[in-house]
């Protein structure tokens, strides 16, 4: 059974602690205003994370840290798809990185993804017990307390920093000299990259460190009159590791959603792909192949047509949910009287899409199966014949 709610009423640190104390295994899904993140747990410890924020992909660090070019990353991603292996494993077998280097980069990516969640004030979440990905991920074994303590510290400092530095697109400039002998190795490395042209994000990438230590260093320097802050350059440069052809990118994102069991999100990306690239044959062929895979997965998840569905949340909680119009329409037809077959007959759109919406709403704990399967007939709707 899914446990669901909103970060407004259950802050992210409390949610993490609940999972840790219960030694739970499963997938935590958190949907914010812009991004969706998923954290995989094994017996209460963090084993992996995924995110649709391009700055939280492994490719961002590989290209941003100068380990791979955009072209080399694209070639490796194509090999990854062909051989069905993890990107980190491919980096090791091809001799690009050592296993220790890959482990370090994956850990940095994981920590940054979770520390960002510590700042979220709102976001719908649901935890799926024992739900694990269909594809292998580089497994970690990180205790939740590690994230709670360090994340709380960073969150407090980031809020103070934001009063002077709105975001990492801003550019620091040295306005007076300072004693370099008093700096830490990281501080010295950051200072050497400050030239009045590079943004805080670019400096962090060049130093192979997360953004937070750079933000903290620049913030302290601004308070001491060492740095001044210049506005971002517009238009902003493209995100490292995210410059491959757009339709291939969307297919990769859809495949990642499939790997994590989010067939609804995968289907939506397939629909978007067809709408954006109606004349690209390769894109349409890839979309068709992935839709067939989604349909096969949906068959495994199918609920008996005679099952009656009802709401699992109070109306006041339903209206707070972030729902697409299609989801809202499906929800409006769930009243504890209609069967799955009747609901699918009532709602417009592709049957597969509506089936995936129903499954997703069940996963999120928004709706549930009615305990008593007595069906109320509705004018104009035929009740399916029982075999």
C-alpha cells in the first residue's frame, strides 16, 4: 500500500526519518513544481536516486568536469542502450574512469539531489513499499542521518546565502586582494577560477566540487568585501551533458521512467515525442517500440474490468493534488459505484493512457479498490457481462 502526502504537512527530513526508522525497502517519489525525484531505499538506507533535473544526471558531471565531451557522452549513452549496462559500469570497462572515481561521482550526484530536496517546502510524495526498479542502478548504502544532519546545515546556510546570491548563474569578481596562505585547498582552487566571467556553477564544475562550497566561499568573500557579484550572462549557456539530439533525449528519459516503474510518465514522453517530431522517422519508430513495451507492462498491471474504484482521500485533499487535466477527469468519474470498465468507457482519450492513469492513482494512494464489489448500474452504461 502506498503512503502519500505533501511536504507542506510532512517535511522531507521527517519523511526520510520515518523511512529510516521503519527500515523500509521501496521507492519514494516526490513531485515538485518543476522536477520529479525518486529515492530508492534498501532496509531504510539510501541505495540510489534519479531525477529529471538535467543538473542531477551523471552526464552533467562527466561533461561539466571535463571527463567526456558531449560527443563522447552521446556515444557512451548509445552503447549503454545497446548493451543494457549502467553508464558507470561502461565508464569502468572502457577505461574512462576507475571504479573509485565512478563511486565518488555517483555519491556526489546522490547527495546533491537529496540536499536540494531539503529546501523544498512543497511537493506531492508517495512511498511504494517493496517497489524496486526494473533496471540495475549503482547501489549505495548511505544512512539517512548523513543526509538529515548535513542537509539541515546546508539548508540553513543556503537560505542566508540566497539573501546575497540569488542563484549560481551570478558571476563573482575579485575587488580586493586577500591572504591566500589562509585559504583551504578548496578555497584556493575556487579563488583561482574567479575571473569576473565565470559563473558560480562554472567555477564549481571546473573545481570538481558541488556548488555549495563555492557558494559559501563567495558569500563569505562578499561579506568581507573581497568579492562583488555581477549579473548572469544572458542567454545562459546550455546545461553540460544535455546537448544530444532532443528526440533521443526524450527517449532516454522515457526509458528511465520505465526502468523505475513509472509507465505513465514514460507514456506521456512518448506522446510528446510524436507531437514534437512528427516527420522524424527514427523518432517515431523509437516511440512505437517503447509504446509497445509500455502496453506489455500495462497488461501485467491490469485491474479486472469488474473492479469498483473509490476515492481513498478526502475531497479537501484531492483538490490539493497536482493532477493533469486527464487525471482530473478520471478522478471525477470515480465515486465508489463505477467499475474500471465503466470508467474507461466514460473518459475520452487513449484507453492505454487512461489505464495507466488509474494504475498511477492507485500507486499514489489517491484511489483504492472498493471492498464490496456491488455495482450500481448507470443509465447508458452497460455492465460488463461476467464470464
